[in-house]
C-alpha cells in the first residue's frame, strides 16, 4: 500500500468507520508478508441498491460523470473502489469487473463525495497514479506493483435489477467503464446499434426484455442515439407498444433497405407495378428483391410505390389536372402487401393543387403501419401550367407542411416511422431545399434521384443532387427498364455511392 504506517491508523479509522482498526492491522500484516490486500474477515463488501433506478440515458460523452452517475444509481456502499484516470480507464474497467469492485474516474471533489457516500476505505489504482489528497485519506492498493493482490469483493444479494443498453458506436472507454459498473452490480449489458431501439426485431426484443413490466425503471442507456434523458422512458414505452414494420423493427432506416416496383395497378403504361395483377405483383417484387441477396449487410425488403394521384392532361371535374384514385382498390393492395411483408408508398402527382390537400385524402390508408408517402414535384403545377410543357416544382415550405402533418399523424397514432420520399432530378424541382425540415424522428425522409439515360448521366445527377442536401435525408435510386441504356444490375446499383436505401424499378 502507498500508505501503511501504524501511526496513521487511528486518524484513518476515524474518517472511515468501515475500515476498522482490526482490518487495517490485518492489511499491514499482509503487506509485511508481501501480499497487498484490503479484505476484512468477511471480505470486501459491495452493496447494491434494492430498488432499480429510474430508466434514463447516461451522460455518455465524459468518463467521470458517467462513472459517478452509475455508481450513484447502482451502489449503496463499497469497502473498496477502483480509481481510474482518463488515460487508463478502459484498462481498469477490466480490473473492476474482474474484482467485482465499483469504479470511479478522477480524483476531484465529486469523486471524494461519492467515496464518502459509499463509506469506502480502500482504493485500487494503477501503480504510480497520483491520487492527490485521496492518496492521503485512503488505503491504496497499487495494481500492477510487485506483489500487489486485489481484494475479493462480496456483492450483496440480490443483484441489481438493471439493464444497460449500449450503443456500440459510443466511445470505447466510456462503454468499458459503464459496462464494468453494471456487471459489478449484477446487471446485464446489451448492445443496441445506433442507440435505435426499433432498428430491428432483435433490438426490440432486447429492449422489451430489459423493460420487463415497467419501462420506467431499471433500463439505463449509453449513447447519443438513445435521445434525451428526460424523454427516454416514455420513448421506450412508446416504441415497445408500436406495431412493427415488414421485416421487424419500428424505424425504417438504417435497419433495412428496400427494393420497390413503381406504377399503378391496372395501368402498364405507368410502370412495372401495373403490368400484372395483385398476386403476381407480390411474386414479382419478391423475385426482384432476391436478386439483391448477399449484396447488403442490412436485410433488403420488398416495396411498392403506387402512383395514387395521377397527373392528367385534362383539368378534370375538380380542375387540378390530377386524377385521384379511390381507396377501394388501394386498400385491397395495401392489405395484401401487409400479409406478404411488402412496404407500400403512396405517390402523389398533384397537378395544380397542393401536396397536403391530396395527402389528407388518404389519411385512413396512411394509418397502416406499413404505408408511407411520396411527393413528386415534377407534377406539381402552378395555375395556368400544363403537364409535359414544363417541369413542376415545390417549395420547401410546402414539403414541411406535409412532413409536419404526416409526422403528427404518426406520433398521435403510435405508428412506426414512415418513409417520406421526395422525387427530384433537377435542383429547380425543390426550391429552398436547404430549408426542408428533417427534425421529425417519425419520418425517414428520402431523396429519390429520378434521372434516366446512360450510366454517366445517371451518376452525375445522383451526385449533383447530394450537393447542399440537408443532413438526415437518405438517398434513393431508380432503375428504368426502357429509358436506361443499359439499366444498372443489382450489383452496379449497390456500388453507387452512397449506397441507396430505397431502389425502385419503373
């Protein structure tokens, strides 16, 4: 020990009641025999909380606050504690877990206060560590010093009823420290990629097991992806109550990719989706997805993008140059898609009306958990314009009206995240695109590059559309059977950078 002088015994015992004269004398005797230790006759005691802590997100960016927060949440007393520095925290986390001792990082007043709360008498630190005043106030075992031997901890029963959900993308030292503390308390550590509870059925199952009957207690999370601490428990409960998407999970990307057929049922001229009936369309999209087997780390799911309001040359009875399909046939296809595990996107070509007006016509269909929305600005006209005489356009403000409405609809009805596709092949099609709101987690906003032609032109369009693209928007790609010369193979499609999350065929 760094401080083992008999004349200091009385003052040290007075400061730390758990460290009795007898225990200290025994430690000195062990040191004299060349075996550094800090055990009482009953072993080093580590007491865990009886009631699980409130579910929350830990301060996962800084080592010291994370360790202190976990120590406070999990332990009521510890005769011995491992003290680490920023530099050796990951190494000493392994020591902490092996010895069954809590771990704190640093030597400041916050650490001293936590040691006092735990009634700690002995510190374990790496040999040569400058503990400052702590080195004078506690017995110290120098891990790594010749003859040093760690104390053997005895944890109180039962183990702490706590699960730590860890984003593997969080900083390694913080993950190591947090995981060690939870393991010492007898809890469970589970990795949740990206901090996304709904990324897959596996992540949902892990979150459900952690939450048990009460998501408000016993679930701690580490990583920025889990969101704000004050909203975590409610978000966990909400996620677990949601219906799942085709393929499992409640968030669209990045837990899956989609390959879709585009068109309108019964109208072959508008795309491949209309070239066959309902059952054959299910079979055909499944066969299309099978061509992508082995090309992606993420599972590839089938989808349909159904043109739901169709651009029309004539103004029509409502004068908007758009033909709105009824919900009867659409409902039949949407129901069949649900049974087959096919995601459905309703595509709007609004003519001279606005996107929100048309979107609200299909609110009942959008209440299905596997149905999203697409906005096609090419067919959004100003009064007096006509289709095919000019390329239409939409403002970011109008897009934001739709995204706010759709996100609110999703949240209010406890639905999983929805795809919101924005079609584009020229910058002019979406004005003020930098102002598109991507802040709503209920939506997976996706920019669909609709360029066709030779490979060089398609790739040029794809790259150009990424310039100035707001953060949080996923990229999508379209393959044209007739207009592309030649059409990209699945392998070539997934070689595009960045790899598209949504690929459709027209």
